[in-house]
C-alpha cells in the first residue's frame, strides 16, 4: 500500500525513521512489548534500528492520530514472516498500541480496516491472529473482531524474551468476514433509519433482534 489508509479516528501509514523518538517514548514501556513477545526498546537508536529492520517489512503500518503522530503499529505478516501459515493467500495480523491509548477501541478500529485491506486488496482467503495465554486484552480484541478459535500451542519459544509460553490461535476467513460486513452494513442502515425517525424505537429493536438471530444462524455473532 503506497497511500495511507484512513479510519474514523486514525491514519495507517508506513513507518519512517523520523518516528524513532516518539516510538521510543511508547515502546520503551514494559507494559507494551512483552505481552506481544518483544522486549521494551532501550534507546531512540534502538527504536530507529527496529523501524529499519522490523517495522519496514511489507504491510506493516504505523497507527497514527490525525495529526500524524504514531501511537502504535499494525501489520499483516505474510508467508515467510509468520509461523501460522505457509500459504501466499493467508497471513497473520499483529498489533500493539501505546498504553495512554488503551481502551478506546482504536486497535479494533485499525484492525477492521486491515482486514478489509487484506481481503479486498491483497486477495487473502484467511487471516490468522494469536495471543499469548493471559493476554486478555488481545483476546478481547480478537473476539470483538469476530475471529474464531482454532488451536492452542504449548511450549512456544518466545526467543526475543527467552521465555516459553502457551499461545492461542484464531482465524478469520474471507467468507466469515464478508457475512459480518453484510450484517454491519444492515445495522448501519437501521441506525440511520432510527436517527432520521424513519422507524420507531420498537421497530428498530425488532429489526435488530431479527438481524442478530440471522447472524447467529450464519455463525457470525
Ligand atoms: C491488546 C491491545 C492491542 C488492545 O488495544 P486497544 O485499542 O486498547 O483495544 P480495546 O480498546 O478494544 O480494548 C480491548 C480490551 O482491553 C481491556 N482494556 C482496555 N483498556 C484497558 C486498560 N487501561 N487496562 C486494562 N485493560 C484494559 C478491556 O477488556 C477491553 O475490552 P472491552 O472493550 O470489552 O472492555 C493493547 O492493550 C496493547 O497494545 N497491549 C500490549 C501489546 C499487545 O498485547 N499486543 C497484542 C499482542 S497479541
């Protein structure tokens, strides 16, 4: 992707070496890297090296505020840089966001856009996503995005931290994402109808209930 992707509150763009100082400020926090399997950054120079070696990989983006300030990272790890798949048409989603921005639904928002990009632009058939046992925040993000549990691996070697952990792996297929998109669009239409008073609250509640039932029948909610 050459141009940036935009969501309601964020811009997703390529990392630049000039981001090193801000990156260090956020990624030196021990609450951020270790849950994701990497050590806190040790200096601005270390952050610059990581921008050059890791964050410059294909399909890896700085999660930025509208001002352009990077506050996190999100990426699709393609064949060769993930151990979750060896297929060209599958990849792994990875993400983190700086602690002051936790709990605002920003990573789910960025991830929604990355999934759209993966399926619609990159032609992926499936996106994998995992979290280490105990990372309830990341587990919750994947639940909210609609990922489905696939398997658990014990004895994973987290080499950067010299630790052995248990990992849980989830999957989003293109088919599941398309169905969920359809339902999201229908809900948006209902919201608009309610907002413009084209339907009453009772009609809205009934239609939303029917929609949820349909979603459950299709295994999407
Ligand atoms: C996991 C992470 C990416 C979530 O991003 P986010 O934008 O905060 O996501 P959300 O706002 O949707 O919050 C997800 C859940 O985290 C929990 N949470 C939110 N803010 C929190 C806070 N300040 N303290 C503790 N838990 C919090 C809530 O359970 C929330 O779920 P809810 O919306 O059902 O209440 C972020 O916490 C992070 O970067 N953590 C460190 C790195 C990491 O774990 N990366 C993922 C590796 S698999």
